[in-house]
C-alpha cells in the first residue's frame, strides 16, 4: 500500500510537470498578448516598456525556465499581468476559499437529495415516483445553469424580494447559488444511483439473499445500497476538486468573488501567469482527488486490491 | 374647555413643526442642508456598480475604465472637467489656478491646500513623482504615450534620459511647473487623465509592486478615500474629511458592487439595491424608461464603431473600392436594424461631444456630418466597378469575395456580420465571408495585415479632436490600416502645436476631410449612453468627458 501511494505520487508529479509545460507553451502560442484587454494598439515604445517590465520580451523558453525556477525555489506562481500587484497564489487561495462555500453546500445538498431520489426511483421503477424523479433529473441535466440561475434570481430576488440578487459576505448570499448549483448534482446522482441499484438488484447474490428469506428492507440496506454507492465515488472525485475551482456561470450571475471567473477571464485576457496558476491548481486538485478515490476504493471494496 | 382644546392643539402643532425644523431628523430622514433647493437626505449614500474588477488602483499601471471610475473619486487630478448646461467647464481641483507662458510651452499650476487621507499635505512633489513614474520605462506604464509632449518625455520613456531630466518640477510645495517639448494646445485636457495623477513616493516605495493592489496599500487625496475592496465583489469609499473641498462633498459613502452579469445589474436596479444602471439593451431601456420613480438620461458617447480596411490588400489598396464599401452602408438602417435605434449613425471620425478649448463643440464649428457631404449622391456600385476596372478585375462584382473580420465570437457579432453580408451583396453584388475570432487572435491577425475589412470600436482618450485624428497618422499604428498620407501627417503635426484655436480647428477639419475622402476607416455608428437613476439621486454626470466622479452627487427624498 505504502509503495503504491509513493508510486502514485511520483506519477502525479510527472503528470503535473507535463501539464505545466504543455500549458505554458500552448498559451504562449495563442495569438494576442496581455495588452489585448485594452482592445487597442498602443504606441511602440509604450508596448516595449510594458513587455520589458513583465519579462515578456524574452524568448518563451527562457520565460518558462524563469517560471519553473521561481516555482520550484520560491514556490511562487508570480504576479498577475492583468491585475498588477496581485499574487497568483493569494488570488487562488482567497478565491477558492470563497468558491468552496456555495460549491460545497451544493454538493452535500445535491448528494443527499440525489441519492434519496435515486433510491425512490429504483424502488418504484416504472411507477409515477420514478417518472417524477427522472423528469427532475432530465430537467436538471438539460436546462442550462444560467437559465436556472436567472429564473431563481428573478423569482426570489426581484419578485418575492426575499433574497438578495447578488453579493457576497452575508449568509443569505449563499442560498440561491448553492441551490442552483445543486441541481446538476441532484440530477446526476438520481440517475446514477437508480441505474446502479437496478443493476445490483438484478445480480444473483440479491436473488440468493431473497431466497434465504432476508427481509426486503435488509436486502436493500445491506446488499443493494452498499454496492450501488461504490461507483458513485468515482464521480465524487471530480466534483470535490470542482468545488474549489468554482463555477464560472453561477459565480458571475450571483456576483460571487470565486475562482471560477479566473478560468475564463485569464484566457481571454492572456493573463499568462493566471492561466498557468489556475491550471496547476485545478490539475493538482484533480489528480489528488483521483488518488484519494483510488485509495478509498481499495478500503471500501474488498474486490479491489491495489498492487 | 375651548381654551384647553386650543392649547392642546397648539402644543401639538408646535411639536410637529419643531420636529420638522430639527437638524438631523431621524423620523423624516432629512437633514437641514439644502442644495439647489433640494433638501438632502440625512443618510447620504450611493450604490452603484462596475462590470469588472478594477485591475489596480495604481494610476500608473492599468488603463481600464473600472479603475478610472474609482481613481476619479479617490485621487485629485490637477483639474477636473465639470458640466454646466450640457457643456464641459474646466474647474479647479488639485490646482486652484494655472497659467501658461505666451507660447504655451511652460505651464504653472498653483496647488490647493489639499491633504492625503493620512493627514500629510499634498505637495507639488507628489504630482512630479506621479508624472515621472508614468514616463519611467521601468514602470511599464500603459499610459505613458499620453504625456510624451512633456519636455524630454519621449527620451525619458525610451530610456535615453533619466526621469530627472523630465520637464516637470516643483517650484515649491504648492507650485508645479511643467515644461513642454513644443506648444501643446490641448495640454490641459491631459491634466485629468490618469497619466498625471499625483502619487506619494514613500507609499509607492513602501508597497512596491503591490501598491494599489489592495485597499490598504494606497493613500487617497480625492473627495473620497477607499474603505474596503473585496476583489470581484465590492469597493466601498467614504468621504475624505481631509479633502480641500470636503464642504462641497455630500455623499458619506459610495459602494460599487462588482457585477459582471448584465441581467444581474438590471435585476439589482429593479429591486432597488442599485441606485443607478446603464443599458445597451433595447428591452431594458424601454422597461426602465417607463419605471416609476426612475429618471432616464442619455448622451452621445465618445465611442465610434467603425469598419477599417487593409490598404495593403490587393483589393482595398484601391481608393474607389474603399469608397464603395464605405458609401454602400445605410447608417440609418444599421442603427434601426442592428441597434434598434438606441445609438446614432456616424458620418464623421471625431465624435459629437468633443470640444476644442474654449470654442465649444468641434462638430458644431466644422459641420456635423462631413461624410454625408462627401458621399453626396455617388453610386457605390459605380465606384466599385470603377475600382475593379482600375485593378483589372473585370466588371462582375459577384467574382469578388471579401472577408469581414470581427473580434469576438458572440452571437451578436455573428448577426452583425450577417447583416453586412446581406447588405453588401444587395448593394454592391459582392460576396462577404465572415471571420470570427476571439479578440486576441483578431488583434494579432489584423495587426499583421492578415485581413481585408474589419470591425472595431474606438473610445477617445481625452477631449480634443487630435486624440481621434492622431491615431490615423502614418506612424501611429493604432489601427492597422497601413494607410499613409503625408499631407494628413503634416496637418496633424501643425495642429498639434497651433495655439490659435480657430486656426487649429481649421487644420483638424482639413485633416478629417482627407481621412474621410480616402476612407481607410469607415465610421458607422456612434454609441449613445443610456443611463437610469432613481429620481432621488441628484447631480449625476450627463456628459461623457465629465471627470467630477461622485464629488457633487447627493440624494434627496430617498
């Protein structure tokens, strides 16, 4: 086990290095530069001074070496080009801390409701509760989140005026975004749990258990649910890392100062340091989450053993 | 008994009237201060918004309108542009008075007794430092080009001279002297740009690169001082009691919420959590124009939306072809079909609100719609055929395919492109292909000359026609048309140092005429600003060049 984890961590580091290098050279190969946001051409001298100040006049490979040196020796991701004076590391830490609040709540809320709905749908297959749950699931997956967000904002903030339209800092600011974000999770898990349960309920060992005379409640509780939940853990990995990186659309609509914004804006702005910083953060979280999930699997499922 | 009732009533009335006279009356929420006959609300606050987080409050770095909105309120430029009856008037701000020598090369500013928010006096040295730092190449300032007219400005900015050799000096603590390279008639228009804002050397050096990146890393000397800044969320400023003109600042607190989503802005304004909003969407403009208790105002903005041609392209090198594509556009139809009449057709390069010194609006002096006069009744199709003949391309327009490049991948831009595809086909008979790239790619391709015809907008830098005209000089490189015209260059060169305003205006007029006749650029639309405020908000700016910020704003009857 220990050897396995060490091996995985080494692989992780290699993956990170490849991702970092690939992102670095790719982003420098997109046309445009950090002055693009000004949406106009500056006079030559002004541009040159700007490039020199931020080291953009150097060849890309040299810039990469400087970047890696700063990262490895000082642990520094540098300063944003779009927002002078703001450290990338601080920006990521501060903003992901914000993103995690509505995102985390949405995930917990979505998981609970989603699993309950999934169980109901599986047990009442092809009856009305199943249809209702699957309708909710389809709506949750197909209706774009910005529509849901705008709708909720209009109903609860403009019409009913019981919640603020947008903002951050007050507990009531979290409610709408968390609810909106949880829809996707509810839908995903309801469908996933349902199909897994049906799958498990068709297995021979369930038939065996029933034949032994185990009560239906105990069959579901001990045999079906445990086995049906296991595959859900795979999904969970990506979602847990996702709550730190935030949701661009929901954060934008509800004015949440989270990290989601930077994933899109940094690319549009050619904010190179921000692009690479946020990429490293997201990739690192994702890989780490996968590792934890894999370890969790081996602990939870005796059928899986790590080598 | 009667007497008793009467006296009770009298006491009652007196109590009521006393209450009404009271200074800060809690119940009615008004104060005893009146401005222009309006009784001020006891609580003076204002909630507004920015659609993006300011990049930095270091005036030397960054150049976004968002940080400028804040800087105008927390920093004191030498002068400000106020408005009276719709016209701009330059008023005292950091400087109480100013004068120049006879040929306009040396300007002296006598500073007001202003203080920084930490209690230190504002000195001429602070202005010197701010200007030097803008031009210092090490700062990498994107605003340096604005003030290279200062003596040795260019040499300092390209590193040939040290900042000490710049033509800016503090004669004493309250007197600032600026020497220019040559007479620069529009120089005063630069005094309220961010390139010339004061900065405190000790504070800038204390915080280094992080100066202005956080609310705590800056000192203020404007009407307001910064209280808090939660990135991407909100900025709060409060009245700066150290400010020289604090008696005439009414708001105690201004909050800018940072809201990127337009619909959220409208919903917030609708629900009253914002006191103001502006819109470029017809549906919302209609809705808020009819909303009770809301006042709407509009003014022509200083942004022109235009097409530009690659004059090195084998087709657009021909002047008649450029004319054909310029004249083929029905600008009224563009305005109604694409913009639902919320903007204004444009027939000039310099937009309406631009003035020349004391002579008032430039357009009123030289003619509102010069392009319309140039176009006259000429048939664009004939011009196209003439151009094709000159280029030896035969006489069948349907053999010609032109690419229209736009910077953005939005649906709106697609619709814009499709409109022109249809119109150019109808009027000229040519085929148009639309090329949509996101902005960085678009900019990179157009700059390298890899395009034929493009669409962009340009917002003027400062209030003088030259700010629009000099970007078309041969060596400016601002808009990649690669157009060169010696006569145009020399007219702009002359105008840039002509101190006589009428003579200067005449030079501008001639230059603009050449530009519109040769058509490297094709103005299509002038943006119109549509603003909304609740009617309790008074004194908001209604001219585009206004640089008063929130200094004069107050609420009455909230």
